[in-house]
């Protein structure tokens, strides 16, 4: 008999599609946040001096546009938090990947719409853009973190959150070049919309479907990845549980039912430094590791 190749935990076979590789997932999450945060949230900052120079708004009106964006971001975050409880059927169909893709489409369209000479609509556009950026941030983070855990590389999740900085740098440099070229602010919004489309090209083939589904083409390999992901998630998740007074519940509740032993919200009681929590986190970790 021919010897079989050994697949070590955390390694991905060469036959794995590129869209299912951990580095690709982390890069796609980073690009998505670059669009949502770098453009949808913070692109207004470098364009504000250009808009003031063009005389299309005053400084007071610019502050109201920024406020509308901040309020929209808060509303979008609260809506994402309440959606699984208020509309579980809708959330079952519109899982994090679909919501993230919808938020990216909205960000592109709203950015391009800011180039229209319709100042009365700008507050509404900035409000909806803030809500869309919150939807993308929360759902992309949830999808990518779970996906990386399934692939056995949860530690790569930190790369996702480089996205806002990447987007801010790109928009800042682009705005500086446009100021040097004496471009108008409307052209800047168009450039940022096209930049968002370009960045979404790297997101679209990757962020799709459910994050923790097992591939039907090779169920044995999928189960091995899922077990490795559970154990890696336990190691990643139990450390903060032993150190922090309260454990953030969002990551646990974002896990799909077949990945987490309980689909209900798990509350951790207050803990003392140097001690584990009252037992629920340890029991969850034990159950995850044994599955």
C-alpha cells in the first residue's frame, strides 16, 4: 500500500480552493473593512476641506453630516445586535455573509451618490452609510472569525482589523493627490466609490455562504477541520475568560448552532483575578473540545 500523506493541524492541503485558505479569508475581511470603515465611515474627513473650498457646504453643515454618519453607525450596530432576536427567520436566511455583501453594495452606491449636487439628501446618505458600515464591520468580523476557526487558524483574525487603517491610508493619500491636482470634491467621491468597487473584487469570491458549513466533497476532511477549529477556538477564547471580569458574548453567539453546543446566549458571571469563571465557560470549552 502507498503511504498516505499526513495533514498536520492548521495546515491546508494544496488542493484546497484559494477562496478557502486562511490567508485569503483574512485578506478578504481586511479589504471589506477597508471599504466599510475607510470609505463608508472616514472618507468624509479628507474630503471635507475640498467641499469647503468648493463652497458646497459650511463648516456647521459638515459637522451635521459627520453627526448623521455617527448616529447611523450606532443604529446599524444596534440593529445587528437585535436582528437575531427580533427576526430569527430573516436572520436564518440573511446570514452574516449576505448581510456583509449587502452592506458593501450599499457603501459603494451611497459613496457615489454623494457626488450628486443634491445637498439636501447628503445627511440621509451619510446616515445610511454609517449604518451600512456597522453592518459590514460586525458581520464580516463574525463570518471571518468563525471561518478562520473552522480552518484551524483563529489567530489570523487580527489581520481583519487592519482594514480600517488600510482604508484610511488609501483615502487620505488619494485625497492629498486630488488636492494637489485641484480636483473638485464631487470627483473625490467618485474616485472613492470606484476604489470601493476595486477593493470589493477581492471580497466577493470569498465572503459567501455560511462560515462553518462542512464541504460535501470531502466530509472527513471537513470534520477534521471543524474539530481543529473548535479546539483552536477554545484555546483562543478561554484565555480572555480567565483574565477579564466579563467575557464578551458576541463571538460565542455568532457561532452557528452546529459549531457551538448551545445556540442560546451564554452569560459569564463576574470573576476574580487569577481564577476562572463560575464554570459555564469551562464547561463550554470542555464540551467544544470533546465534540
